C-alpha cells in the first residue's frame, strides 16, 4: 500500500481558512491573515500554503514576488558585465505554524518543505521569465537555516541573502 504524503502545497485562495494560523510572529500572522490574499489578487505576490492532508489546516506558507537587485550587491565573481541590475525573485515571507512544528514528538521539517518547494517553483519559472537568483531578508535566528541550503549574504545589506539559479538546479538534482 502506497504511503500518502502528509502535506500538500496549494496557491492561497479564498477557500483557505487562515484564521487559526499562527507562526508566533505578530507581523507575519497579521500579513497572512489580513493582506496575503489581497496582495495575490492584485498580482503583487504569489502566496502558497502548506496544507495538512488529514485536517486540511494550513501549517505554513510562503510568498514570492518579482524583484531586482543592484549588480554591486552580488560578489564580483558572480556579476554579469553590462548590467547594473539583475532580475531576481524575492522570497518575501516564509512561516510555519507553531502548533504543527512538532507532531508526535518529531520535527516535521515544514520550513524545509516550504523552502524547497519555493526554490523549485522559482527555478521552473526561469523557463518563462528571467531571474538569476532568489533573494530573501532573513530574520537573525533563521540565517543558519538558509545558509544550510546554500544561500550567501548580499554585499552591504545586513540579513539579505541570495541563492543563484545554478545553485538551485544543483539542489534539485541532489533531491
């Protein structure tokens, strides 16, 4: 008998119940409950939710948006001559439910599932639009998490990190 995956990822829609979600960060909770769907409707972001397949509860989310970064913020070895800015995808928000981070005494690796899905989705989009990297602004305590997946610091911008599409491709090939 095939084992079904405990979670699925869907694009945020009006039928998703966001009211019980809490990641423990007031600003992120408020954004998710009050603003995320409106931003998606206005095409400002695309927000994706991680759903528990048993309870249909939202256990995490992330948002993506098109962005740009000054070439000078990239390490010299990664710069492309002729361009002063580069198209990138901003991983603007990523959060997991406090209630679901551990289940039955076992870490669920929800953040990892969300991050890998976001990176895969971003990489797939480069077939349709240009983007050389994914960038994010990491909270101080989450920096080691992002470094573990190959994110590098952006020059002169504290807590901003990036991962190139080439590095994402390598991550995908390893998983």
